[in-house]
C-alpha cells in the first residue's frame, strides 16, 4: 500500500509539473509569434518605404541622354567685367577613336585596375558593391566605399555630380543598368576611353597620348606597358597624376606601379614584366607636347585647375559660363613686361625666370598671372606651381607678425643684433656679416637682419609661429615646423601665389582670403554656383597695421626703395636666398651669389608677389648678382605704377596708438623713445665783426618726437651750461681772447639724451685793423679841428696815433686810447691831411686817412655890420 501511495504521489507530482510546464510554454510560443508577426509588419513597412524611396530617387535621376555620352558642350570663361570672353574651353571636340584603335595593353590596364569583372556583370558588380557598403559602415565614411564599375564611372562622368551621397549612388546604379541595356560592352568601353579627363585641358585618351607621349592616333599601337599603365591610372585624380607637372611625378609613379600590380594580379602581365616596368622612371616615358598658346594662357590654366579642384563641374562638356577675376589690361601689361626687354633689362640668359601674381587686396581675386618669361603655352607656371625658399619675405609671416599678435609688441620693441647661433649651436649671420646692436624691430625689418628675426621666432615658439603662417596660407608641414632656419626663409614652400595671399591679409585688416580666379559658375540649366572663398579673420587689425607700417619703412628708406611709387601708400618686403656650399663649389659661383630674389608689396588696392631666379643651375652664369637681384622690385614698380589707380591709404585703427614714429597696440607694450642720434657736423666759428662764436650742427630725428639741444661750454677748467634750444644753431657772445673754449652738445627727445658731440675753439688776440668812419671837422667857434673814428675790430689794448700834414710838413699828436682827438689853432685857409693808425702789442693797422680845409676868418671894417642897402631910421638908405 505504501508503495502504491508513493507511486501515486510521484505520478501526481509529475502530472503537476507537466501541467506547469504546459502553462509556461504556451505564453512563450505566443510571444515569439507576436514578435515574428510585428517584425514582418515592420519589415514590410520598411520594404515599402525603401522601394518608395528608391522609386522617388530614381524619379529624380537625370534623363538618359545619349548625346551627353558623346558630344560635349564648350564652356566660356569671362573676365572680371562679366562680358569679355577670354577663352572657350572644349570648343574643339575631342578626337573620338574606336575601340579597335586602342591597343590591348591599355584596355587590359584599365580593366585590371578599374573593373576586373567588366565583361561579366550587367553594370553593377554586386560583390564589389557589398564590400564597398561594408567599408562605408565600418569606417562611417562614404569616401571609403569605391566599387564603381567602368559603366558606373561613365554614367557618373556623363550625367551625375561627383558628390558622395546615397541618393547619387542609387541614381548611378539605375542609370548604369540602363546604359548596359542600350549599349554593348565594347561601346561602353570605347565611350569611357574617349570621355575621360586626363588633367588640365587633356580630354580623351587620344589627346592624352598625343600630349604626354607625342603619339598621334595612328601611333597608339606604339604605347609601351609603362605608358599604358600611366594612362590607366591618371583619370582617378587627374590633377594629382598629370605628368606635365614635375611635382606630380612621384605620385604618378606610385599610381602607375599600382596599375602594374593589378595587371599582374589579374594575369595580364608576368611578375618580371611588372617589376621591370615599375623600375622605369616616369620622365623616361614622357615626350610632353606644347599646345597652342592662349592669349591668357597662365590665367586660364589656373581657372581650369581651380574649377576642377573646387567643384564637380566639367568645363570641357557641361557648357558652363565661368566668371573670373581677371583684369585683361593688367594681364596684358604683365605679359609684356615679363616676356620682352622693353621695360626691364633682363640678363641675356634663357634660363632666367620671373613670375608674378597680382591680387585684389580686399577680395583676394587674382587680377593677373605672369607664369614665366616664356610665351610658350603649357609650360611650367612658376607663379602657381613652384616651391622655392622665400628668403626674408617670410619674416612678417613667421616672425614679427606672430610676435605682435602674441605679445602685443610695439614697432619700437628693442632686440639686440649680435653674434648668435641656432639652438643646436650652428652660427647664424646677417647678410652684411655685421651686427647693428640694440635696435627696434622696425629697424631690423627695414634692413632685413637675420639674427633679430631668429630671436623673435624663438621667443614666439615654433608652434605658434607656424600656426600663424598656416593661417595666412603658407604651407609648413609638422615635420618642418621645428626647423629654426624657417625664420629667415629656409623652407622650400613659397610661390608668388602663396606669398601674395599671405601679404594681402596684412593689407586687408587681418583677414585672409584665398587667392582665386573664379567667382561664380553658371551651369547650362541656369543654376548659379558661387565659388569665391570667404574671408577669414586670422589676426587682430592692430597686428596687420603695425606690420604694414613697418613694411612702409622698407620701401621708404630700406631695402625696397627701388619699388617705391610716391603717389601710392605702399608696403612691401624684399627677400633673397643663397646657394648651398656644394652648388657654389660645383659651378664655381661667387660666395654671395643669389639663387632667388623676391619682392612682395601691397597697396589698399592691389597686392603683388614677384620672384626672379634660375629654374636650374647648370653653369657658372646661372645666378643673380647685385644688379639682377633688383629685377623683382623693378617689375613690381613698372606694373603697379600703371595698374594701380586707387590712392587710398592704410587707416590707423582705433586699437592702435602712436608715440613718435612708432605704433603700439593699445593695452600692450608702449614703445620706449630710442636714444636720439648724436648731432653731426658740430662747428664753432668766431666772427670778429660781431665778436661772437657761431655754433651750428646737423641732426635728423630717429623717433619722430620733438627734439631739443643742450649746449654747454668749458673754459679754464670750469664747465657752464650755456643754453637749451630747438634750433640747430646758437651764438656765444664776447668770448675772452686767448682762451680755449670747448663746447658740448646733446640732443634730447622724449627725455632721452643722445651721446655728446663736441667742438673746440680758441679766440686769439688780434692786431687792430684800420679805424673806420674817420671824420675831421673844423669848428670855427673853438678854432679847432675835431677828429673822430670807430675801431676797425674788437682788438684789445689799442692806442691810436693821429698825424696831420699841412703845407707839406707832417706832425703827430700824442697817442690816445680814445676814439677822438682835437687839433687846436689850425692855420686858416690851409688843408689838413689827417691819418689815424691803431696799434697794440700784436701790431699796427694800416692808416685811415681823411682831409679838411680850414676856412679863413672874415675881415672887419667900419661898415661891417651894415648892409649897403640898409635903410635909416626914417626909412632912407645909408650909402657908404
């Protein structure tokens, strides 16, 4: 019984557990059903939304227009007046060729690199697309995708923009499928080759082969493996890989070698062929052809590059209207000055180059570009492409500009120019090999001294100085910024384009605007696209003004005077660089031979940067001397004196104060008055007639403050203050004769005294000279002759000897110190000749002479006193 009970209990527990389990499992099944149900609903909704979105996107896709696959529309480029057409780009149709004319090696290179399953898919490579989507999700960047087939690339280039968006990608897929339905694989590949852009104005593979290798259509079968691989790689980024620019060689080689790698990977070439081709230098495969010159070649080339870099527009196909900043008159003047000897005496050396960029100071718009001294089209554009050392033109950008911005230095901040070295102990020298001592930063910048510039850079710090320069568009890589030689221009990074943009910010109140050629683009559908860059505040207005005023001094009185244009408010800086020791020794160049010469200047209207130098040094003649290194200043002056029409001046902002000639940032360092210059040509001259010592001197103020002069004298060991005057001359009266006088002179400005100037003079005892104004008068009442005279000079201890001669007999009166004598009882009717001689212990004067006649006295008679006609008392006459 017990056993039965136990079994029943166990069975009951088991049944209860099964019931509980049944109850628990039922809700779980219901939950999963609900989740699956709602998931299906949500998925269906998303599917409907997705399909609808795709349909909506496809609805807005461009129409499939076959003409866009083949016939491009030319674009017009306008000058700054918005009316003058300076060029038409794409006017000449590209040279279309058939696929059978394109060598197999080039087709293989393109397919291996761009779309290895080109002949297998229907426009979209699903496998590559999924991989691309995974990359986008994992990197969270649309640019990480890739995966476009040749068909998709042709669609993108013909119908769509290059922007990376999901919408554009869906439209690309849709149009690629359409394209594959309309055309064969061979037709698509042929259109791809004919439509590709290979950089600049090189459009289509036929033109590319002609421009880069000198091969016409009939010679395409001569393309080498290396050349085919180069062509296949360029369309990915034409401006980076186009081999007409030497700066692209290294990138083009890397891209070409990647193409060769893909060709080997997909079985088109062997590994040995790949390695041999990869080892071939890019330049060995080139035969660059020069196209026909355009009137505004350098400017138009810059426009093309700018449009390609900043927009998704296609100048050669899209029928654009491109509005630029060009001033045709300034451009033509620039070309004339650079390419002829009519204005500038260029040396007779074809290797010499000069380049210039002229911009609008206020807008950054490029008004003219002079790319070289050659009129040949398609050559190297030194104005925009080169990277050379800027020399001392870097000092406002990397030294003094950052210092004023960071420390609020005044233009009168003092720095000592002395023997010095870089932080690593390497000595640094000024160009003059001399030291100026403690001077203001204005003076150091005016005379372009290196040591104060380095000291300034070190005080600011490489990081802050570099960031300031970068904000002005001057490129300095992180690995370069620690190089202290950057402070004096020892960095290969400058071009006239870069320098003009940087200096314009000083003339524009501290705003940087990237130099540009294009303001807007009007598309064929009427849509306007603004492309002019906006201005960016990169420094305080006070910093810009203080730099500008110091650079005014450069052209007024410093190294830049040959560029000065008197009617313009002009600021600017010169700069030169020298050759390294190895080059000097190799070509036997003078030690001070100049490699690069610069002048960058600006007015409120225009900014211009001019460079002169030799492209390559290949002989002992390829250097600039102390005459040819002035070419940048002369070019600047010639062009700006004719081009600049605005005579506005740079305005002192409210945040800037002035003390003397120096400016300062309010709230920052005030300039200390400099020690006045010592007066020069200090002279002392004695004037006998006035018995005065006349003191005179020269002085030029170096502070702009009112200057006064303290005059003192020393005699018999005693020093006395004489006077203070603002004039540059003074008179010292009645000096003691025979004593030495030493005069000292100090200039005083702003409470600061100059070093003393001194001069000495001794007024010797003088022999008397002839008395002056000698007069002799007979006085009838006293019956005497009165004789008077004046001293001839200021001689001391003088005695006067008076002599007279009458009837041929000379007689002498007693000597007298007085200035008069009396001759008593002269004989009537006689003439007296009188002489007076002055005598002292030094000597005697020549006699002074005069004469006088003594009148006879009247004869007295009985009728004396009566008039013979006198009347009597009764009125009757008395007759004798």
